[in-house]
C-alpha cells in the first residue's frame, strides 16, 4: 500500500460519510414527501454541496497523491473532511417518521441553517487553500498551481460563500448561491468537454 493509498483510505472514508449523509437526508425527505414543501433553495444548496464534495475527491488525487505519509496529514484530512461532514449533515433537516405530522418547509430550513452550511463549505475549502499556499511558498513548482484562473475561482468562491452565509438581504443570498452554483457547474461541464475532446475513454476492442 502506497502512502497515498493509506492516506486516502482514511480521507476518502470520511468524505464518503458526507456523501452518504447528503443522499440519505434527501432519501428520508422523499419517504416523508407528503408533508414536505420542497421549494428550490435547499435542493440548489444540496446540489452545490454535492458538486463541491466531488471536487474535493478530485483535489485529493491531484494534490495529495505524492505526499509523504505523516500523522499530521491525517489530522489535516480529518479536520477538512469533518468540517465538510457537518455541512452535509445540516443541508437537509432531520426527519422522523414515527408520530410526527409537522409540515417541513425546506426554504425555511435553508434560511435557518445557511450560515452553518456555507460557513463549513468555505472553511473546508479555505484549509486546502492555506495548505496549497504554504506548499507554494516552500516550492516554486507548487506556485505554478496558482494560475490566474485558479485565483479568480478562489476569490469568486470565497466571496459568494461569505455573501450567502452572512448577507442580510435575501436577494443577495440567493444571487450568491446561483452564481457559485453556476460556476461549479461550469467547471464540471468544462471538465466533461476536456474528457470528450481528449478521446481518452475509448471502448475496449
């Protein structure tokens, strides 16, 4: 087992729990859909959190695959993944089926918990940015990671998350959510187009 495989067996497990919490929360809502008003804010938030989770998996492969084994890296991975788990677990409300007739409004849940979700997502990403910044100061090769497009993306992501978490005006919060979700979706479309253009995924012959 390589150093990365050992690290990722731990880090990937914790990120996997976040995915399970997010999808499980949605599945529980579907079981109780007769008393759920879905709206559109929480589903958009859940989509954003899910895409960012997938991005974290990609970042682990890109940035940690050549890292040496060290207990400190395990601790860093634990803190980052645990922060993301909190965001994923709060995205959807807790639902119990036994003897509960209370209506559930997901838009109200969004406004009540947006600070926790956006704050944790931003904190988890910020820890990765800090780590990459420290690596860039120690090694010029890592400085090349910080391209203008990456810097723009980091600034946009941070501003939108801060706005969505703490802006008092609801229209600003909704606008920030739409912008950051559109940006993450654009990155996924861009990655898919690169995959198609490269022709690297060919059928077996």
